[in-house]
C-alpha cells in the first residue's frame, strides 16, 4: 500500500493574527493563525484539498473533501488567496491540507425538523436543545448558547404550538414546538408485584481502579497491541475495538468545547456493524459528541492512532467514522439505535425523583444531526418516576430502569411511541438493591431474543427477566468501569473505560449458577 506524504508545513514567523509562512517555494503573506483550533462545519459540496496554499492560490491537489463531511473538522490557519480564502483543515485530530472556504457551511443554523412535548406543568423546554449545529460567515462553529432563541424556553403546562426563531448574525432558522394535548399522558400504575432479587454485593465507588495495559502514565497512555479475553462464569467477552483517546486534537488545543472530542466515554449502542459511543470532555457536562464507527471497515487496533495511519488507511477510516455536532446528550448512558436512527434519552443524572419531563433525541445516522425531539414522563399517579437509565428497541420502543426510590425496588418500564405520544407501562420489578454500597448503574440494555435486561455496575453484570425475575450475575475481574451496554442480535457488547474498549460475547438465556462466582 503506497503512502502519500502530506505536504510540508514550516512555520517561519507569526505576529498576532498576521503571519508569514513558507510552503514549498511559496511565500504566504497575511495568513491568519489561531493559538487554538477553531471548529469548522462541513457543507454539502465536494471540494479539492491541496498540499499547499499561497497568496497566488493552492497547489498540489491530492484528495477531496467528500471523505471528511461527517468527520470532526478543526483549523488553526487560514490564508486569503487570489482564488478565495483557504483553510488548513485538521480531520479527527490529523492535519490534512488546504480547502476552499466554500466547503464549509456558512451563515447557517440547523435545527430539528420537529419538536413534540408531553404536557407537564413541572417542565420548561430549553429551546436551544433543538439546535444541531450553527456556523458563522466563515464556516466556524458557533456554540448554541451564543445563538439568540425566541423564546428561550417553552412552558409545557398547556397544549399548543409555538414557533421558535433562532438567529446569529444573518443566520436564521425556526422550528415549531408543540405541546401535546393530553394531560394524562405518562401517568400509569406501578402495580407489578416485585420478584425476589439477589442479596446485594459490593463493588468500588468512583473511577476505575485499573486501566488497560498501556493506558497509564508508566506507558505514556500508549496504544494497545493485544486483545483481551475477559471470562466470568460462562460469559466470555473479547475485544472488538480499542477507541482513539481523542477524535480531535487533544487536551487544551481546541478553542471551544465543540472541537474536542474525548476523552470520557459514557454510553454505547450497537446495531449490526454500527457502533456508537457518547463522548464528553468532562464527566459533569450534559453536552458532548456521538462518535459512530463502522466495525466492518475498521481494524480493532488501528483506530487508536488516527494521526499515525498511512494516508490511504486514514482516508478510509475517516469516511467510516462519523462525529455528531456538539449536542445535548444528558448523562450519555441511555442510547439506542435502529437501521436509520440513533436515539438518546437526554436526562439529568443529578435529579432524583423529579417530576420534570425528559427528552428523547432522534438523530440521523446519515449526517449525525438531530431529526426530531420528543419529551416524555412517567408517573405512578402523583409519584414521579425520573429515569436515569434507558435503552431502545427499534424506533418506537424504549425500556426504562427506575431505581431512585429508597425501598430497594428496581422497576422496569416499557414506553411505546404511537405518533408523537409515548405511553409507559410497568412490565416488571425486582426487590433488591443489587449493589450494597450505592455504586451507580453504569449500563442498561435489553436482550429481545431472551426477553431480559442486563444491568451493569463497575465489575458486575446482572441479568433480569422483563418481569423482574432475577436470572444471575457475572463478576468481571477487570477493575475498569463499565461505560455502557448494548445487545445486537445474539451478542452482548460491553464498553470499558481507560482506554475506551468495546468487547463482545454471546448473550445467555440461563447461566450455570455454579459458575457465577
């Protein structure tokens, strides 16, 4: 496989925003540089990418922007030439080349096509949550918080439709937000007799107690070169993908939160070969990025080192890794997917028994942007059920885990969509705390083939029937936090932290109890 060397980029001098650069034999005057990279927003057209750019124009055409439309784009340098303004783009953390500014979306705000909210006197919808991405006159991303929204919030106590207008400079967009006319929507009965659960066990609280072999200071957070096999009873998990630490420039090199993609994974979903993980800059953030990998085209080791790949491999990988805009993800642990869409239940994990509504985002896999938003609620009469963990089964069904009560009762709710309305019904309950020291749930998913749930706490996996019947547990001696669970077909997928590692094993209907401990 022939390697293509990216053109030389030699910095000769820099004075504030105006700099003097030398590229090959060209002297570049009036180039603008940034101390930290700005985030760029791709447009719809295909443009040539060049090795060099000077005031005379670009030279050394070698690839097309079509491979990078859904990648994470950043830039630290631009130059005005006789053939227009050009930016040197950084794709998924790797400097690639120069592209005409017309490649970027300009003066544009992209919003959800539709927003439909449950009637609820205890909730105001923040309308900026409907913004997928926005760009200024040069195609540089604008933080949604800087966009004028009118109104900024919509009270959902009364049904009706409100047109929300967004503006930043000359960029404008609007969306109709409807509060559904059904004051009883979401009110149900938690009437399932809880099944007897396991005696609580203990695990650690807080961050991981270990890391993968090279994800540590001793090994300079290096790349992993060997697969893992984790066995717990008759469950065997094997490495499917080691993820890059960043799908962007690394710490403190981005000018905004929108540009840094990493380093904390929180939740996952898998549908066939499509694997998506929610990634945050900080564990306290409620906005972040979704990163989708096509597992059929990406080697389990190579994606760790995107900047160091051969050019042909990088170009291929960049076209099979998609990065969403910087959007609301809540805690990021409640994901799901169908053939066309990703789903996020964007909750606030700091709330407990709040009566506030919660948002569901439907995101197009094709361009990783928000398609629709709904809100839903669950209440047992007047007693709220604020959901911290959820998973999706197709486009119209969500399963929710409620465990915020004080009586050691875990409830399982099936929430079904009909049109825009989401109707909950309790399908099961388990009388147990599962974990005795208050360690939080870190993964929840539904196995349709065996009609059961998986619940993850650090190094423990519990299996529970849909009606709440306890089926067994597996203790994983990995000492790394579980950061999301998913089931696709007959496979259970488990994401581990430090380094982000996707593992997979066969789902089990009935475990042999003598092998569980």
